[in-house]
C-alpha cells in the first residue's frame, strides 16, 4: 500500500529488480534443458536484443553476438557498482478495474496447519485461519519506463522484457501459488 495515497502499487525498485533478476536468471539458464525449445524465455530475450543490434552497436560499441558482449550490455542497461544504468523505472499504479464487481481487493485466507511448536502429526494438527487481502483479478496496472532521448530504443527492449517477465515469472510475493502474474494488455 502506498503510504500517502492508500492504494496498492508496485515500487519502481521492485520492478527493476524483478526485471533484472528475470533477464539475468534466464541468461544463466541458457544451457538448461528448457533452452532447447523455441518458446524458452532465453531465446525470446536474445531475440528482442538482436532486433536492436544496430542501435546497440552504434551507441555502446558492444558486440551482442558474444556472451561477454551480452553481459556488458545488461550491465549498461541495468547498471552495476561502477556505473548507473540507462533506464529509469517508475512505480506502477492501478489505473482501471476491469472486473464485473468493480472491486480493487478481494479476500483470501491462509490456513497453516502446523506451527513450529507442534509436532507434525495429524492428531495434533490445528489449522489457523489467517484472512488477508489480495488484488482482485481484472485490476489493470500501468507501468512506465524511461531513458535519455538518445537511448529511447532501450525503453522498447525493456518493455518487451517486462512483458515476458510479468507473464512468465510474475512480480511480488506468492508467485509459487499463482499470485502476482500478469496478463499483458496492449
């Protein structure tokens, strides 16, 4: 929740971190079994970069056809300890409620059965109901990414990467149980 506006939002630092994590993790997974399929994210990530090969070479003098060149390009985009990145990320806010009830939140529950103090035996199980709020399905968030004018093509690359990251990896907590995945609207 935004501390002043009182509405849910996704902090820019989380967006940048999730995107950087997605891109870097997928690059490290390039030798995995999944990389042999045409729909694996690493192929999509590289394809997006290759569409902008001319601009990358022209502006940064980087050969993206090598792993070293790709690594250098990612550091240029996201930054490193030595230099800042060329992209600027902004907080994402809900801009539309596209569900039949027109609700922003919906309730859900956790029901842990075992606590650290109990033994893991069925006859000692004590489910604890913990209600909490989630963002309702159909809430539309708007994401913004910017770059200096001469690096506008980086915004296009990052936007395409973000679309992949939000649909494949998700952002935020509870992605393992189906929360925080997005459907991209054009």
